[in-house]
């Protein structure tokens, strides 16, 4: 059964990506950081054990962008909040285990992804917690339909995002991975 790793990416345009980081280092610097971080992350995570799919935004521009590797399949994120877009990606991938990550996690390695897929052998969902109360990875087994309640009533970009998401999948077996930090501000750039 195919394993799919979805990486959520945005076109790295100043003022449209990493705007909280941009308030600290400038919007051009934040877009430059995101572009190079994403390219390095994709290179690091290429692995024959899974298929990488890029979930792109904005939809039309992302689907035709020359910034991302042309050999990787792309899917439009579509409209809605983060939960709507992540839910669409998880449900829209081929049947089998799917993990979804953002592109702004400098510490992620292929070993983290391999552990997530291994955890999905015994859990229905897997999450990679972040120190800020959110998460850097969500994975789903995908052997049956995902709960309709998934990502419902999640307060995004708050310290309760992971707890809210866990509450949206009651009764499901959940595994947790290592804590990793995503980059939102300049303070997150230093280990």
C-alpha cells in the first residue's frame, strides 16, 4: 500500500508567506528563508519509502510554479481555514497511510517521517507535537473514512491547536512523535 507524504507549501512571495517572521526580519527576508528552507526540506525528505505530494497555494499559481521540483505531483490546497485545507489533502490522497507536514520545520528528517509511518501501523492518527501547543505533522491510516469531526473547532495558531485537534477525533487510537519546532518568528530560528 502506498505511503504518501504531503508537504504544504505556499509560493514564497514577500508579504504572502511567513508574515510573522517577516515582521522581525522583513518580508523579503522571510520569503527568501521560506523558499530555501522548503527546497532543503524537500531534498532531505525524498525517500523511496514514500511518495511526496506538494499541496500548493495559491492554487493556480502553485500548480504551475517553477519554484518547486517539477517531478513531484502537486495538489491545490483550495479554500478554507487550515483545517479545511489539511482535511481535503488527507482525504484526497490515495488510500493508505498519509502524513502531512508544513514546510517550515528545519529539524525534520526522513527518520521522523519513517517513525510517523511506522506509528500508523498501530494508530489511526499520529501527531508530531510542537512546543507552542500546535503540531508539525499529522498522519492518518486512511484504511477507512476519516471522521467528519476531524479538525472541527480547532483554534489555529494557539497553544490549544493540538489539544483541540485531539478532541476532534474522540475514540481514535493516537500516537505522538518527537517535539519539533516550526518557524513563526526570528526567535524560532535559533535552536
